[in-house]
C-alpha cells in the first residue's frame, strides 16, 4: 500500500469516527499517524523535500519573496509580466509555465522578488503534476499570492489551502502557544492556562504515544488548541506564511458580484489583463510583508530619502541596520541618533545597537 493510500485510509476512518470521550484517544492516534505519513510525503526517505529539480532552484534576490500559487490558466503569468516586466509565457492553454520564473518589483524603494510558479493540480502534495516541487518553493516564500479565478473562487481556494496544509504550510496563522518539553523521567505532565475546548488529556496522551514520547511536560496556552496544533509543535517542520487571495478576472463580473468578493478575508479582486485594482494589490502586499524602511542621514546633511535600507520586522535593530550596510559598521559604532516613530523625542534620540526601529525612521551613525 502506498503512502497516499494509507493517508486516504486514515482520513476515511477519521471521517467515520464520531468524536466523544470514548474515541478521543483513538482520534489522537489517527491524527498523529496521519502527520507522520504526511511527513514522508514532504521529505521522502532517501531524498530531500522535493524542492529541487530542473527549473525550481532560483537565486534569491531582494529583501523578500512573493510566490504565485494557483491552478493553471488563472492569470499568474500575465500578472507577473505586467508587475515586473519579466517575460513569463502567457497562453490560453493549461501548464504554459513549466518552471519557476523569477522577477523583481520595487515597492517604496524596496526590491521584492516575485516567483511565478507552475500551476498546481489537485493532489499536488501527493506529488502529482510536479506539485511537490511547486509547493516546496512556496514554503520558502515570505508571502504567498493564491491566484484564483473569480468565477469559482471558494471551490479553488479550499482545494489549494488543503494542498498547502498537507505540505506543512500554515496560511495566515501564527505558531500555536504550546510547549512540549521532553525529559528523561517522570512521565507526562499536562498543564493549561486556557480551557481545553477542542482537545482533552486522553487525546494529548494518544498523540504523544504515537510519537513515542513517554516523558515530557506539555503546557498549553493557546485558546481553542486542537490535536493538529499539538502535532504541528511536535513535528516542528511547519512554516507559517501570510497569504493574500488574488481574485483575478473581475472584468468578467458585475459590480454586485464584486461586492460579494470583498467579503472573503485577505482577498484582493483584480484584473491582470485590464490592469484593474493593481495599486491596491501592491499596497496590500507591502502591508502584509510588514517591512521597515530606514533612511540614512550623513552628518550636517539632509536625510537620503531616495534609497532606504529595508529591514524585516523583528530584525530591525540598529545593529541589523548596520549589518545591512556593512558588518564592520556595528563594531565601529559609538552611538546612533534616531528620528521617527521609534524615537522618544522629536529632536532625535541617542541610542545603542539594540534599539528597535520603526518604518521610515531616520538614522545617523556616529563612529568611534
């Protein structure tokens, strides 16, 4: 029996099993077994994660990368070509794009890499249609554009989400606040600071048993935590990536239908062919990437607003700023003066290497 068949068998059994106190342990075992089988698909024995292959290893450029994921012929290549000026083969037939096509778009002075990935098909996380390579590249992106045909958005959305979930990608989620601390002895100790509404102690023990963990401390601080969240933490190979749902071809629908599309969370309706609403898409991309622009100010001169140093949120200290320019600058730093949202005073604040900066701050570096 193949891995895919084993997964289907377990999914069928889970669907047949009614959840109650008597079955919670059994369901926990099934969920853990399912996760282990999916891990085999992500990284098959004797091989890597399936991300390599001709045309899928792309040199990374820019401060962040955005991957286009979607079914064939939804307009990914047209959008890519118009956004970046990079030629990506466009045709009415399916599977015109067969490799990853990279391009770059500059937003607010920040170079952002765009990756046009080949169209995926249902069953991609099981390896169909080179889906494993496509999704493996998507795992490395900072943001995913899920490009959908406006005429069947919800149907395609659920299928693509399922394919990405099966490959360990968690869309628009943060890692659950669950700690599993292994120890040498003492058995299993479970504590929780929030009510356990979707999981009980029996289910937790079943999951741990399947992963052969018999001595550990489990602390759950995540509201509405599930067995799947616990499995994600134990597995440790999940990636949490923001996603925007790009609803293409709005030139083919009415205004009333467009109003309904805006009710889909994290969605941006556009027309890549007619270049409609692309400005909103670029702005939403910038906001979701959550980048920080920092401007330099030489002594006695005005700030240079033409070429900001762009940093990622969470890695935007003065030390990160110095390292982005040259690694020797941080060693030579005497102090920095910062103007902007992160400074306490409008006249500027003298700070050290550990000061965290905000978007559009201005910095002057004083060397020793």
